């Protein structure tokens, strides 16, 4: 019995040892090695030494002096920096999603629709946010495809990678064009001038949206989206408001002052919304409210 127990402990120790090695391999190898190559063949001792020498050759002082371009380059970015960069991007992803996409307009309109129906917490916030995200993915797919082909692919190309500045300019260009098209289609170009005048004085006035800095274009885009969303919400509110007024007038004329009008009007609102296929109309109106990306 003791021999079996000792054998079992020894097997567990060996398994832990090999498991530790397997987990440590991806952190020791160069960041450009793919997971499929790691699974096919394990590196030899010579490959470990060459990889370690290559990583150790980049001293901390060189990384600090090289700037962001060296930190994010395929050779200079170690696994630790990759993880830090990934966590930073993930933490900023919600803000980027809200500021530079159609998410703001969609979620505001759907929230106003819920208030107009008077259904309190139905649909739930998770459903509204999920529907807004799916519609955002649908509308932003052409923009993100262009960003991927114009910026991400050239930057990650191992044969002839472009610099970080060129990748940033190429990636921002489609997003900037999308925001400019939505501002122009909504007739809210004055918002751009509003924020541009609060920037430090420049020698020339911007002639096109490409000349407007992102510090002014981003808040102008968000403000334009809020204006457009409120206009759509007003159109949604009108039929339900008329129905509320009619129900309130009927209940008051019948002397039912203690009965809340909302309790009576809610079933009629739901029936009206279902009969006219409200979800189809609302989503279709939202999709058509965005200028096509070109």
C-alpha cells in the first residue's frame, strides 16, 4: 500500500514538473511563434539559448529610449509587455466602442423606446446592450475591415512591416471618415467648429474633416450622435404620448381618478407596437439613419 502511495506521489510530481515546463514554454519563446508551431515541435536547448540571448540583448535602457515604436515592435516587445498592452487595450475597448462607433445612437434610441412603452425594466439592460452591440458590429464591419487591411496587416507583416506612426494614421483614417460622414449627414458640422475653437490657436483653419484633430472630432461626433438619437426618440414617443393622453382623458371623464392611466394604456401600447411590427420598424429606422460608409 505504501509503495503504491509513493508511486502515485512520484507520478504527480513528474506531472507537475512537465506541466510547469509546458506552461513556461510560450513565455520563453519569441512572441512571433504561433501556437501551432509550438504544438508540432518543442524547441531544443540551442533554440532556447538563442531566444534568451535575443531577449536579453534588449536592455531596459534601450527600451526606455526607443519609445513606443520600439516597445511595440515585434523584436522589442517581450511577453510581459504584450500582456500589459493587451490589458490596456481591453480596458479602453468600451470607451473606444462608445466614442467612435454607432453604439451611442443605437442604445439611446432603444432606451427611449423602453421609456415610451412604459415597461419599466423590460427589455432588460442586458438585452438592450446586446442588441446595440450586434447592430454596431453590423454597421461597423466595413470600417473595421478597412482598418484591418490598411493598418493591422501591414504593421504585422514580418517581411516589410510599416512603422507605428504609419499604422496609426492608416487605422485612424477609416474611423475618421465614418465619423465625418455621420456628422455631415446629420447636419451637425457646427459642433466641430464649436470644439475646434477651444483648441490651441493654429495658423490655418481646417478645410476638410481630415484637417480636424481628433480632440475636436471625437466630442463633436458624440454630440452629433446624441442629437440624432433624441430626434429619433421624439418620433418614437409621439404615438405613445397620444395614446396616453386619450387613455387619461377617458379615465378622468369616467371618474376613475384612483386608477393609474399607465396601467390601462400599457396593454394598448404593447398591442399597437406588436401590430405595426415595431421592432422591425425601429431597427430599420436606426440602420437607415446612418450614412453609408464609402
